[in-house]
C-alpha cells in the first residue's frame, strides 16, 4: 500500500508500506494491503508505519518527526495531535496536525 503523510508544513512521508496502525477516535486500528476503503478522524496518539526496509527512506531534518522504533527498525513512529485518514485503492493519505 502507498502512504502519504501531509502536515501544514510539509509532506513528511511518501512511500510504499507493508501496514499502517493509526489512533482512530474509536480506538487504534491497522490497515494492510487491499483493505476496504476507510475514512476516519484520528485522535492524539502514535502512527506506526511498518516498512519493508529503510533503504529508500530519508530521515533528515525535514522528516525529523518520524522516528525509528527502538525495538524494530522496520517500524517508523509519528506522534500526532489529530488528523484525518483516507484509504482507497491501496493508497492512504493522512492529513496530520
């Protein structure tokens, strides 16, 4: 699935991912490839991005909010205060604050 995370300041992430876990208003949920279409409001919490490898991922100053998980280097985490998520046709877009 393709994931794009956009904030008012910049595009923080744009790449293929294996799965995605987000803090929905009714609880945390995970999406994999070929997931049914979803539109959801996100609450404050942690977005977990499961990637195949970090070879094509740049974690520079612009993307400094994305942090590799200490226990698993194939998981990137992003703290958000709120946002919205749309997933359709294996493309997820998160508009985050």
